[in-house]
């Protein structure tokens, strides 16, 4: 997964990664910590603050969903419809779930010692490039299956209930308290939603809320 930095960040600890506004970072691990990712930039690695970057939005990236949920979303979808999700068994790794029409096949996305991703023989510096490759090259060995992006069938929520208090660490973020109802303005980024609460507008992590579907 790739991200674009919104601001300059100067590391203050040895395990943090400095970057400049506009840099494209390679996100290598989405930690449980709600405030930090692990990323790479120009062969340097370290922790980066989530509120300083924005993930490149893709409808195919489903973040932390289970194998079962992925199967429910993809079952009976067109052959080649797919999702990339964070691995349940190996934190920091990814799985590629692909519809075969009548069932769903799961591929583990592996990483070599140089940090390149691969499913078969071909290696890629980012998940984005891996996905693009298999749109024109079969992801399956026993049959021809090209990855194809499809629009999500689930209706987009317009509101959400806050499950926890969220206290911003940056002026671009939205402050809310548990139980607040948030107007959802933009949910295109799976890791960083935009909403309105108590007359204020800002960004927040979606895991802090429960969408309301009407």
C-alpha cells in the first residue's frame, strides 16, 4: 500500500522515518497503534504518524476484514473481482482474495528479503504494482483469471455512531466523543474518513465509529 505525505515530518526517535510533503511512502505494516504506520522511503524504514499522510485510495483495499467477510463480499461476483486484505494469521502481511465466479480463492502475498511483494515468480515494490500486473496476467495457474476492479455493492453510509472518544493530534482531525453521531462526508479512503460533528469538519480513523446504513 502506498501513501502520500501531507506535511513535512522530522523524526525525533531512532525508529521514526523523516519525510517531506508530497513524498510517496510504501506502507509495510499497519500497526494496532491507532496513530502510527510502518513505512519505507528510499531504502529507509521507520514509523510514520497516520495524521501526516493519506493512503492512496483503492476500492480493492479492504484493510482488516476476515477471510469469511471477504468471501461473502466476493461470492457470485464476476470472475476476477478481488480484494486485498491484511492477513489474519500474519500481522503486517497481506492476502489477495479473488472471485472465481462460484467460489473465492485466497492467495497469500509474500515478501522477499528486499521488501518486494510476490504471489508467484514476479516481484513488485508495492501492492499497487502487483495488482496492476495481474490485471493483464493470470493470477491463477490452473485457469486464466485476470484481476478486475468492480464497484462495491454495499450502499454508502451517510452517518456513523462514535464507538470511542477521539482526541485529535492535528488540526485537520475531527474531535468527537463516544455516542456522538457523525455526518460522513468522504469514506473513499479506507483508513482515513472525513466527517462533521458538532459543527466541525475533519478526518478520523474509521475503526473509531460504526456506520449507520439506512
